[in-house]
């Protein structure tokens, strides 16, 4: 199983086809660690905000995808 940001364009173009094997990849998350009990710095807040904008919701590679989000099933 390859991630949708790699194969999504080829699936949408029809050069690759989704083969249903009865499994779906688990969602992945990005975490930012910082010391507990301390106020988040402006630099860290700016980084987190930039990452949210850069990846988007849904992620930019899934925008305009089919009803499966371009994800392999």
C-alpha cells in the first residue's frame, strides 16, 4: 500500500487502479512536542500554524480526489 500523496495523481489519471484487498491504511498524525507546563513560544505557534496551512484539511494531495479521497482502499 502506497500513500495517496504518491499514487493519488496516477489513480485519478487512470494509470493506476485501486485493488481492494479488504484493508485500509490507518490514519497518520503529526505531533509537536514541547515542555509541559510552559507557555508555547511564538515561534512554535507560528510553525504549527504554518504546518496546518501547508498540509490543509483535507491535505492538499487529496483535494479534488474521487469519493475515496484518492486513497488506496
